[in-house]
C-alpha cells in the first residue's frame, strides 16, 4: 500500500511540475526573452563561423572517417557542452573565449 501511495504522489508531483513548467514557458515575457537569446546566439554564431569552421570541419571529418581515437581525444581547451573531447591532434587554441 505504501508503494502505491508513493507512486501516486510521485506521478502527481511530476504532473504538477509539468503544468508549472508549461505555464512559465508560455508566458509572453519568457517567450520574448527566449527569442532574444536565440537571436543573439544566432548573430554570434554567424560572426564566429569563419574562425571556428576549421574546427567543425575537423570534427565532421573525424566522424565521417569513424576516427574514434580522434573523437575520444582529451585536451584542456574549452569545449562547451561536449566537455573536453577534441579532434585537434595538436596546437590547441586555449586563448579563445569560444569553445573549439
């Protein structure tokens, strides 16, 4: 019986949390803020595309070749959401503010 009560409470809590998240995300102010952030990220991405394209090309090449060693390489550079995985064999650019 206690397990059934726990499951019910957990299910209800998740449903309530989902309702709250939906309400917050549908707020006009939150939508406007999200749109402004996306626009700024797009603009910055377009500005950085030229200097960061070689990194993307190296990554794409490693993926196309199935270069697991290259894809599993670690370095001290910034890599954003990908942690410390890097496809650069040497010459890591650590002075850049942007991930490579």
